[in-house]
């Protein structure tokens, strides 16, 4: 790729634009598919004769796959190459979409969603890496911005697109729509993306053992949360599953800490602000998934809105979320970014609490917008601030590990929230229509966000004091 000195998009050659289109398709389709499925959950439940609360596994499985694979994507991409990783990622994303579309039972559909999550963990970062590696200078900045904008567009339009496809053609169309996009992207990646000039070996040992430990641990915790009520929380099955999960989590921490090429070396393990940012990001992602999933159930099963109307209403959540996430990239550089993070977590908690106190539409829609903007800003700020805490050579690996923890935590929390909803309703049937029980779940999410704000408060205070003392030393 040639270098250019200005940012005029017309300076991109035809080959350049093809690479951009392929990368944008990758970012768009993963974000679109993850969020659009939430809109179709009630319809899928009706078609498969299952309770809508059982379908939390479609959300949980995707996040388990995405978070678990995120811990190994960097190593695989470095060892295999961006082009092959992205092309194969699209191919398997196509297959997983066909598996989901052809599913005749919930277990079948869950397997397809888990595979989509695993593949998505390779495709989405691969799109950014592919773009960054294919361009230089100002051209690279414009190209990466274009790809991230496509990702944001997918997130913003997902509720509407999912609702439109499900309303017009049925829920299977939500998955079938991925097939032509994936086919075109595969052709573009293989045809236009330059081949690597030389092999790059992996910079660290194969992380399959640590990746398996954290993934299996999260699956075990999610199963424990889902089946705890049915098995009995003090039963042998529950305690065994919980113990094995915690044991695998401990093994993961020990392996990563003691590895010379581990994600967090001993200095990083002692970095408390980095731990605080990971916790804050986890509370944000957990809140995002719970609020979006259970609010969609509330709109459709609780209030009786059609899938299309609910999807349109949820644009008030997803569009502010996308705009705020984009703004976080710039706000992360301001002096009071930590204070902004703490304040936004608190305001988002207030927005979630308002959802449980106001009727739809009215103030409810405004509260949705506040929640969307808050979740977008907090998740974006935590990711940016994590980058600021580490050196450039550690940034990619630490960022992926932080995201893995966030999504795996959200998977476990979603499983527990669905079980709690059924327990509050005292039975599985009709739990999704119990507005009072859904409100309890959303209030718990608001409380979790308050905890996140309180966790970040000491770091915020220390940062502000340090900034105030700087002029005195000068």
C-alpha cells in the first residue's frame, strides 16, 4: 500500500477500498448479529416451544465463546497471519450462521451461537488488524476510523434490523442474512488483501491451556447459576460444579502469573488501577447485557409490542450507545477521565433505576437513551484507560484479556439473572411477562453499577489530588 499525505478518501485506490469494504463487513456483521438476536428471542422461544428465559443461553453461549476465544486470538493471528485468520473466520462464521438458521431445537441453536461467539472473537479484532496492517500514516487513521464506524453502525442498527427481518421473514432470516455478507467478504479478503511478506512466529507460548481454563471455568459458573435452583444450592451437584469452576479459575491465574510471557506479569498483577478498570468495565458490560436482554423481554412479552416495534423503540438505546462509545475514544485523553468514568457509572445506574419506575413510552424512552449513552461511554472509557496503563507492547494482549474477563463475567451474570427471574416468578412459564420480577433484575443491575462507581472512586480521588498537586511542584 502506498503512503499518502492527506486524508482525502479519494486517495484510496480500488484495491484499498476493497480491503476497507471487507474489514467493514467483518466489524458490521459481528456486531449486528450479536445484538440483533436479542430482538428475536421471544419469537424464537415461541417457535421452539421454550420459555423466553431459557433462551438466555443464546446470549450466554455467544459471550462464553467470544470471551473464551479472545484469550487466544492474538496468538493465533500472529502465528497464522491476519489474512488467513480473517478469511477462515468468515468461513466458519458462515457455517455457524447456517447451523443457527437450520436449528430445530434449543441445544442445536446454542451450539451454533457458541461457535458464532468463538469465530466473532477472531473476525472482529482481525478486521481492525487487517486494516491497520494494510495502510500507513494518515490513510491508516482514516481506514481504522471507517471500520470502527461500521462496527458502530452495526450495533446501532441491530435492534431495528433484527426486528425487521424477524417480522418479515421469521427469526431464521436474522442468521441467513450473514451468509451473503460472509461470502463476499471471503472473496475480498483472499483476492485483495496483500499476503504477508514473511511468517511471524507467536511471541509467547501457546495459550491453549490458559484459554481452556478460563473458558471452562466460566461455563461451569454459568451452568451452576442456571441449574442451581433446580439442583438445590447446597446439593452435591451444585457444590461440585462450583468447586471445579473456581479451581480452574485459580489454575488460570497461577499459570498466567508464573508464565514469563503471561498476559499480566508480576508488575501488572500489582497494578491496582488496572484491576479497578477491569472491574468497572465488567460491571458496565454486565449491565449492558442484562438491561438490553431483559428490557427487550419486557417490551415484547410484558407490554405486548411486536418484534419490529420493540426493535424500533430500542434504537433509542443503541444509537446513543454507539455515539457515546465513539466519543469515549477522545474523552479518554482528558485530564479528568477517571472522574468522568465514576460519574457516568452513577448516572447510568440512575437511568437503569428509572426504567423500573416509569411507564413506556414517556420518560422510559429517555431513560433508555441515558442507559445506552452511559454504557457506551463507560465501556469505551475503561478500554481506553486500560491502554494508558500499559506499554505499547503489552497493550494488545492486556486489552484482549480485559475484554475476555468482561464478556465471560457478563455470560455468568446473564445466566444467574435468568435463573433469578424464574425464581422470583416461582415458575418458568410466564416469567418473561412478569414485569415486577424483571424490574427486580434491572434494579440489581443498577446496584451493580453503583458498586462499580464506588470501586473507581478511590482511584478517581487519588488522580484528582495528583493533578491538583502538579502546579504546586512546578
